């Protein structure tokens, strides 16, 4: 049974204590990138982590007060969670007042037999299932919980490990599901503010929870992967310059093509020499 006093307290914390760090930046991102239109039906994809649950709560609160009418479905996939993690997701949904719809897949079993690092294939399969189920519910958009810090880390990972300038976009048209769009409503919200909100409300969320990571029990635990290394690097740089994150973001927001050796758009590669003498 839902404890509405707890739900109200959690929502009040978003509107009051974390208004500048979370609510205002969430609203700014939704407006800046035109993420929600009148008549949208959005499937909020809930993995069970802090980011997806907060995204769900923010969109739920926005729906109540927005002048733009839109619908929400709260969609959670069980790809093979152990009993503890599955019950934790259901518990947190109740605590936050999120009416989730759960569907089951065998993705964890499938990727477990692949060997090596199955994270990419797991993420791709999960995205496909989410799109398909969202479309079956009549949704035209899916909302994911990626935040500003994810975006910054993606930019550096692309530079350091992929040899390319790229970022995590605030919204994307699906290439495999016609008429579907992916949006990231927390695009401008920093992870530190999310962690502070979690701690303030004494909440506890699961991490990825697949059989490769379920030994890690908390969101704050750092891993040994490339993203964890980049996250630590950014923290070290921020100790000397508090503007590092914003500067990294601006590097992909205000690209000067006149200072780029080459770029690709629509599959076509352009080299600076192509128009150099002109």
C-alpha cells in the first residue's frame, strides 16, 4: 500500500531543496531540446536505477502541471533479475508512486552464453525490446534516464577510446521503429545532484544488476571499466577547474567547422582540403 506522505515528501524535495539542481534543469532541458509535444504518449523506461526512477518521477510531476497535454506509460523490463533486485524495483516503484508495467525477457540468459564483454549486445537487445513494447502500448516516444554527466563521459570516451568527436544526443529518431523517438529528459541534470537527492530521501536503487555486475550493491560503487576511469578523470580535473564539465559540453555544442580537419554528415566525409583554396 502506497504511503502518500512519503511520496509527497519526495516530490516536495524535488520542488524545493533540489529545485535548482534537478527540477529547473529538467524543465530547461525539456524546453531547450523540445522533447515533449502536445499529444505525445511517452514510455518511461525504468531499469531500476536511480536515474530512470527519477526521470519517471519528474515526468509524472510535469504531466500534472504542464499546459502541454501528454500521456505516460511506465515500462520496466525484467531481463532476468534475481529475486532480490526484482522485488527492489517493485518496492521502489511503490515508494515513489510510479505505476509500472513489467514485461519479462531472457536477455541475461542469452548474453551470458556470448562470452567476453556482453554489455553492448545486452544494451542493444534491451533497447529493441523497449521500443517494441512501447509501440505496442501506442507510444511514440521512449524516455531514458541518461543525464549530463553521462553525456560528458561519452564525449571523453569517444575522444580517448574511439578516436572520434561525438556525444549522447538529447533526442533521436529511431532507425528501426518508424515513428518512434528516443528522448533524454535529464540531459542537463548533473549526477551529483541526483546522488544528493537519493541520499536526502534515504532511497536505495539497484545498479545494472546483471550477473556480471550484481556483486556491486550500490550506485556509488566505482567499477574498473572505461566509463568508470573517465568518471574518475573528470573528478580529478574538476578539482583544479570547476568549469571542466561545462567546457567539455560546449566542445560539442559550439563546434567551429573551420577548425576541423574533417567531418561526416549523412554518411559523406568532408575534408578541410576540399574547399581550402576556395
